[in-house]
């Protein structure tokens, strides 16, 4: 889940590198691989469980 602020920012694009990047979820601590360097802060499972944005980690209202 992604909050409305991050959705708007994603529409304008971002600067990130192409390449598989290892990242760690800030909530559960699991290690994941992402398809570029613009990694999320929390995994999809924690996003749904805690109702927070995957990209910024803030509550989704």
C-alpha cells in the first residue's frame, strides 16, 4: 500500500539506479531484493498489517 503523498511523488518520477538492491524492512527486519535502488521502507506484508505506506512508512489514513 502506498499513501497518496507518495503516489503523487511517483507520478513525477525519481532518480534511481537500475540494479537489484538488497533492503531490510524497518518493521519485521526481513531482507528483500528490490528491482532498483529506490527501495521501500517496509515490506508489503507489514504495510498491510500496520496500515502504513511501503515507501515512506507513515500511516495511511
